[in-house]
C-alpha cells in the first residue's frame, strides 16, 4: 500500500488505533498487529463506512495484504517486502 494514497484523517485514525506513528510500519522492532488491523479498517471503510474494528480481528495476512493491494508479507515479520507499506 502506498501511504501517500491515505488522507491525513486516515493516517490519524491508523495512528490512533495502532498507538504508533505511521512511520513505525518501517521499523522491524515495532509490533504490527494493531497497525495492520488499523490500515485494514481504514481501507474497508472506503467502501463500507459501517465496517468495525472487530471486523478486522479474524482477517488473515493474505486477506489484509489483498485488501491493501500489496505484495505478500514477509512470513516471519508480517511486514510487506522491503519494509514498504
């Protein structure tokens, strides 16, 4: 996912939900579960404004990656290849 495609409001929502700044996506030492869920929620809400945080809880990495339109994540870290969102 190209974060430049996010609105400032979406970035703020992601940061608030994840408890991390958006740049933490590139830090392999940061936990990614909440960040990935927050991004998934923002993307889901573009087509379904009624989407809820709970809707992201059971999503797998493959589903989140497809939703975000990116390459397969690194299986050891859950991060997109080369640290790019």
